[in-house]
C-alpha cells in the first residue's frame, strides 16, 4: 500500500492530470526505458550510434523528412515542455554507415531518487529504421541508463507504426488504455458529398443554416502575426470556457502562444461575424492526419451554429491538403455527453487511441503506475 501511494505521488508531481475537455488531445507527463549502457554523446549500442543533438541543429527539418513527423515530436513542442520545467533532449540513432534510423525527443523530470521520462509522438523510425525497430528501441532505452525507480512513458498520439508497436512489446513495455482513450475519425478518402450525406439530419440542417449566413467569414491564418493574434483570442475564449465548465487541463496559454504561432505543424482557423472573432480552432497536422487540438468559441458562435460550419470547413481544408483522416480530438460519452453528441453527428467511426506505453527496470513500479493510470 505504501508503495502504491508512493507511485501515485510521483505521478501527481510529474504533472499527470486527467483531462475533461475532450476537444483536447490527451496528454500525459511521465516516462522511461530499460538496460543500462552509456549516456555519452555518440555512445554505441550493438553497432548503432546514439548522438545527442545540439540545439543548433534544425530538428524540425530532420523530422519533417520522415513519414510520421508530428506536433509532439516538433522542436516547438519540446521548447514548450522545457518552459514548463522539463529537461528536454533530442537524440538521433544511426547505423555504422551513418544512416539515420530513429529520431527521439524526450523530456525528463527528476523527483528525489526517481526520474520520469516521457517521449511524445516518437521515437520516429525512418524507412531504414523500420527494419531495425527492435534494435533502435534497445539503443534508446540503453542510452537512458534507467535506475530501478525510474519510469519511462512513450505516447505516440496516433502516430504509432506497426514496427514500433512490435518493438515496444518485445522490450516489455506495458500498454495502458482507459475508456477516455477513444476518438472519432472522419475518412477523408470519401468525397465531401458522401461525408455530407452521412451527417446526422439535425447536424446537416444546422450546417445549411450557418452556410446561409453571409456575415460569417472563416479564415485559415498563415502569417505568424495573424496566428499570434488568433491565439490571443483563443486564450481569452478558452479561459472563459474553463471557468464556465469548471474543468482543468495542463495547457499554459501564456507560454505556448508564441511557439504555436510559429509551429508549422499547427493550422489556425478563425471565424468572425461582422469582423468580430467568435471561434478559434487549432488543429495539428501531419502528412496523412489532421487532429482537432484545441477549439474555443463564445455564446454568439453557438447561437449561429458556427461550430458546425467551422468544423466542416476544416474537413474541406484537410482533404484539399491531402489528409486521409480527420481526428475529432477524443470522446468521453460517459462524462462529456454534449461534446460526444456534437462529434457523433459527423461520424460514428470510433477508433481506440494508441496507448501510453510504460517501462521500468522494476516491474512493480511499471505495473503500479499502469494500474493507477488505467483507472483515469
């Protein structure tokens, strides 16, 4: 029992909070893997080289070349977590020929004798790395040189590949899934006409009503200055939303705004009525997937059915840019019925989110943490 309480306190200190607003992508903060080899820059593990990346390297360009580049592995997200107090590191795992096999951005927090290490949206495997996934993960875990009370978490946020999953299983990572780890996905390989015809009748009628309102203007902000202004509007609306609904989450809008404005992994959508902003959407995008990250609006937007029109325009934009999936950002039908009903009016194609994978040298630490988190 004492050990169980110890683990819970560590998770709480580390920053884990259950999130109630399911427009948000679930995020957690803990982490870290197995074996104890070298932590030195350029350390070699079974013919693979792990190089700690200096801040001068263009990390964003390095991950952009990969198939699974995503917002959580981005330089801007890493800087955001650094501002929150995490120690953020980046490593590139290469073979003897110097070919990149994997890229990892990870975060560390130390509390007493324990370290919590979290990798979000990665390790990213390159095309060549996919064939050596097990060795890539082994090298990463060895590089971390875990102590017995250390805990590693890997959360791919839907960017997990089959090769990565097999490697995680092979190394004894334990997957953690809860009822809240589910989302609805729109298949953008269909025509927009097919998607519209499948909408719930009331949802479709409300969309038509909003489309007829000539006072509504929807823009996708491109310049950093426009995006920064949109984020300021979002921040005010989002603060009001949290106060009204009484939920908490870990987003710190004060320190994330300038980073978000310059993050090419994000898409900003701003809706105005007669020039006045009434809704802001922030979606994160990858090569094949768009995901609703944060959305905030005011009462006027809801009166005019603007949330439906804004989402519809976001679906159109994602399809135009070649995405095949639009993730509606999570559902929790048991505890947030209103948001679920809104999203279910678009699609009922439910998908289970990729799990939080936990690892520790101590199976007791790993299993205790997994037991706590599976109940959230």
